[in-house]
């Protein structure tokens, strides 16, 4: 199962990247959005260690669901920032976009985590069967949402800085090639 799941995960991530590249008309913007996925994995590993539950097939299923929710939060944030950037500068857009999307992103995560919390504390044998998935979703989302609100805006600012440098370098090399 794990080898098939890894193959499926790679194909899913590639599909997500291609769809985001098409929607945002950029090859780098999807990388900003998808860079948040490993941080959810960190929360998942921490949650499994805290509850002393081994990683399993159900953890992988939870990772797939968690990835979708975290990416959705990042897409909403990036879209808002991009919309604001058309009217204002980048830094004010990042601040206003993060402030405006704070509540929807927190509500998405809190409703999922609080909805799964009873399963997390259930002691029946049926609930133990699903505990790896629940731990993955609760801890992965809990850790991931904080980083969506902190890391994604920082990555957007860094992407703009790198883009300016690359544009300057291209212009310099073009001017040097035309003049020399």
C-alpha cells in the first residue's frame, strides 16, 4: 500500500502543481502555495509522537486530506494578496490580505480540528482504528494553519524580491549583450 500511496501522492502533487500553475499563470506561485505541505507533515509527526501512535496507512490517508485543506487555505490567502496587489504595493497587500483572511483560515481549521477532537479522545476499539488519521488531521492542520498565515506571506515577499533581482539581471545581461 505504501509504495502505491507514494506513487499516488507524487502524481497528486504534480497534478496540484499543474492546476495551480495554470490558474495563477505562473510557474513559481504554485511553489509558494505548495511549500506549506511539509510543515503539515512536521505537525503530523509531532502529534504521532505526542500520542505515541505509530505512523500507518491511515496516517497517509490523513496526510492527503490535510494537504488539501492546507493548500486551500494557502490558495485563499494568495488570491486575496494578489487581488490587493493590483491596487496597492506588495507589502501593504500582504498585511491586509493576511489580516482579511485570518478569520476564514482559522475557522476552516478550527471547525475541522474541533469536529475531530471527540474522536481523538475516544477510547473504543473502533476509534483506535481511526486515531492515526485523526491525529494527522488535528496536529497537521493545527501546525499548518499557523505557518500558512506566517510562511506564505513571507514566501510571497521573498518571491517578489527574487523576481526583481532576476529581472534586473536579465536587463543587465541584455544591455551588455546589445552594447558589447
